[in-house]
């Protein structure tokens, strides 16, 4: 007599089921992953690239994160990219809110150094190139509007001028 096996806490000592080895896993350990914010543990102490919702890019050594997905980067720089040009602005220690991140991934330093398609310039040269491109775009837009008005037969006057 004694309790039935498995009720409420298993068989009495010395009776019941034998110890069984754990069942083999269906997938090798390579396919194991941590869900949600816990997956950031894999990137601790690695150089990562973070892309924000506003399009900015940050590169730094990921040192810490919290339950909200906020991350702390060390030796951080903001990477400005325009066409085939890029410039890095040094920031140092940087904290990024999790809600602003779109992408976070490990950066392969060997591949980054091999990129010959991009050319590193100073931050001032990058800003000048962006200003020039913005001015050219505005000029092209103005020319497009003039051509559109001429093709409509408005002779340079806008639609509002006829009202």
C-alpha cells in the first residue's frame, strides 16, 4: 500500500519508475534560439550595427541590454552614408532606446574592411556632398514643374493663377 504512482508527487521512494535518460533532441543545438529580447545575449561583447527608425546607423561594441531592448554601445560611431561615400562620427558610450531600433546585427569586421565600393571621407565633406545633392534635387524639381506647366499650356503660370 502506498500512494498510487505519480500522485501527488510521484511514487514512494524505492518504488515505481526507473530513471530514464533524456530523449534525443529533434534538432541539433545550432537551431536553438532565445525568443524576444533574450536573443540579444548572443550579441553581447560583439561589434554590432544598429539601424534606427529615423534611418540613422550606429556601430559599436554592445556591452549591455535590458528587458525593454535598450542597448548600451561602447566605442560607438554614427555612420553617415551618401551614395558611395561614408563618414564616421565618433560618439563614445551610447545608449539606444529599444523602441527606436529597427535592426541590430553583428558586424563582420573583415568584410567591412574589404568593402572597396565605398570611400571614406570627412564629416564636413559628407555634409557638403549631401547639401549639393539636395540643391540639385530641388533644381530638378523646379525644372520638372516648369516643364509640366508648359506642357499643360499654362505658359509658366500655375493653376492657382487662373482662379
